């Protein structure tokens, strides 16, 4: 049976759309519910531990006791032995419109060190039509 050469790419595109993944030009697809984050400043960063890389690159480190910051949580999901997705959530921001911020960090293992290949951001707003819901939009 001969297959049409565009059938597999078309099915892949439909699968991404069905799963809610963006098709932005990054090494990994970040879900559309996240705003894309420029990872260029971190392109030379790597670490043997994805959790430490996440904290070093996106953790809120404004001092020993950042104003308003109540908690940070980090969850590392190993999708494959060479791919990890890290979710870093920062609660209690000193911002009158943003209550919390969540980052989704896509990482790859390269030469025994984890590197950042894509990132997205969501906000939990204090006010607006749906306060407290996670959104990739700017908070009012």
C-alpha cells in the first residue's frame, strides 16, 4: 500500500492541535495555555540535575526573604530518560495583579547534563473575569 507523502505530517499537525500544543519554532512544543518565554539568556546553562537548573534559571531569587513570596514548588516529570518537564510554581508574589506564576520548562539530557530547550509561563491573576485561574495572558 502506497501512502500519500503529506499524510503523516498532516496527521501530526492535527494531533498537536487536538492536544492543545503550540506550533511555535522551539525544540519542544509548549501547550498553548502557556505564554512562550525566551530562553536565549539561558542557552549556556546546564546542570546534572534538572531541578537545580530550574531553580537557578527561573526561581525567584531577589534576596533571602523576597517581599511577599510565600512559597515555591518544583515538580520534575521524566518523560523519557533523556527528556524532562519541570513545573516551577511561585506563590505570593509582591504584585497587585499577579498572585502566582507557573513555569513549564522542557529539558533534554545532553552529555550527562540537562539543558533548557523550551519554556512557557502562566499567571494566576488576583482580579479580572476569572481570578485565580491559570492563564497565559497578562493579568489586568
